[in-house]
C-alpha cells in the first residue's frame, strides 16, 4: 500500500481488481478546499485510458510488477516467443498483450516485459527502432526500402538510420 503522494509515472495500481498504469499525475493544492491528485490511468489489459481524481493522502494498492529484460525470438501462431537472458526461460506472450508493439518487433531485439504473478501484462519497446519496410509517413527524399528510425510510441518518422 502507498498513498497518492507516492504516485509516479509508470507505477501500476490495483483498483477494484483491475491493473492500471499511471500515465500522468498532478498534485493540486487549490486556495480553497483540500489538496488532491489528478491522474490519467491506462488499463493494462484493455488499454482504456481514464481520468481519476484522488484526495491527497488516500491509500492506493500498488500492484507487484516484475519487469524483465527479454529477447524477442519468433512468432508462433498467435503467440510471441521471448527468451529471458538470465535463465534462458522462453515464455510465450499472447498477441493481445503485445498489441501495437508487434509492428516494431525485430528478431533478437531486447525489450522489457512486465509480469504480475507470472502473467505477462505488457511489452515495453525501446523509444526508437530502425526499420526497413514499415509503412509510415516519411519525407519525399526517403526511397522505398531505405532504413529509417521510427518512434515506437507514436509511429512517427524520426530520421534516417
């Protein structure tokens, strides 16, 4: 358990039996009335984003999340196979969990996977990857088949690789 004063971006909370990532938070101290914390929370499983306001100092349940560095190996059917670099365990992560990150996964790429009680929650990619053949908007001077750097959060062109 923690209080709303301890909230940080990226923290995972357990609210009403569901896991939520803190995307943004802001401590507000109005001139009149009590202080409160305004947050933007993203549901780990559905991806739904909601705004939630907490009174300052309220206790919240912080979920235990184990983040591990893994190497992407291959896709098999509806699952993505990764390898833990420390113990060589090869967990299968369903495509629903990988989500939009599947567009930017390259074989042998190192990513961070968050687990809660052994269940994969989400895949964190590096901020930018170098790709050939991705379908994105690029400037006219880029030719087809040229390697470019892409922001994995927005899918936008960053520059030549």
